[in-house]
């Protein structure tokens, strides 16, 4: 039988031996709950702290701003949900026609829902409105189309950095600047950029203004970049008074919101600048 040649590392990657070696102690002997009151679990807090430092170093964030989600899908969903909950009066989202399904499916569901926490009763206000920007023959969105699509009702712009199917790189710096100038939160799905695109190390700077205030979110995923790590691992850089990263290393990928959109109410409030 011919050996398979795998060429879809944009979808997922195999685990490198050194990554597996680093993980094995915590999959076998050291499997305690770090939130436990007893030492068997609580001693693992230092291991999580080290992981936070490593993720923060990758993108120039502060380790104290690292929180955990289960995957990039959850990160994308949570970023959009947080923006909507922070600005309940704003019910408009701008995205593109070529976003990852985690963004497109959530946006399409929101067009039929009155709450960002799908499956839960909300305060009403009617379904959300979504503008899906087209792309040209080069696979790029036009900045003029983005500028025209943003209104006073726009809560968030969600546009990817690198397309997982075409490899096209969106002009994220200009997109971020447009959103900053218009006072709109920007969610950048950087799953296919972090670890691959050289300037991805400037993720924090991209969604921070000249006063050091954050105005955006950035999502990533360990198994879909150059980490060659486990599935169900994602990151999110979310907006609040100071920049923060949410990284994920959980056992299940929660495709929708359930617990993820509870990105604590205090975080949502801070994302609004309160």
C-alpha cells in the first residue's frame, strides 16, 4: 500500500515527538485539577503559568492576560459574543464571504437569534444583521467596501488574517486601523497566520492604539500552525482596558457558545471600556 503524503497542515498537524513528550506527564501521572485545594492538583498551577508565558511570548502579550478556551472555533464565537454583549444596542456585524465556518455559521445563526448566547432566552431586540463582504479575483476584501459597511450600529468586524483554503493574506493592519478610526471592535481570526506569517509576532500591536488601549480580538490554534500540537487548542486575544490573550488547551472543542460565551461579564464590561 502506498504511503500517504499529507499536505493539509492548514486543517491540522501531527503531534511532534517533543510535544508529546512534554505532554505525557500530564496525561498520565500528573492529571490533577489545578484548581483543587490539595497539592496533587494545585501544584500544576505553575505548569499552566509556564504555558501562559510561552503563549504570551509568541505574540508579545502579558502572561497575566492569558485565559483558556477549548479551541479556535470557541475563541471566534466568544469574541463575537463578547462584543455583542458589551454593546447590546448594536446589532450589526461585518464579516466576509470567505471566513472560516466557525465565524460564518455563528453569524448566520445570529441572523435568526435575538441573543449572542444561542439557545438561551435573551432580552430581545430582534435578530442580528450581518454584512458579508465579497472578495475580488485576488481573494481580497476591498477596504472601501469595509469602510462603507461599518455603521453606527456595527458592534464588531470579524475578518481573518490568512485564508485556510487560498492562503491569501488580508490587509489586517489597514483593517485594524479602519476599525480603530471608526470606533468598532475588530476580531481577527489569525489561526492560519500565527507561527507562519513573520509579522504575526506583532499581533498585540495590531489591535492596540497609540495609548496602549486594546480595541480588538485575535484567535489562533496550536494544531493548525507551526506548533504541531494537540487538537482542541486555541487562542484568543480579546479587547479590554489592557490587552489580553485567551489561550486554549482543553480536551474538547466546543463548536458553539455554551460555556464559552460566558467569557465573564467583567471581561465583557471591560471590552466596552467601562
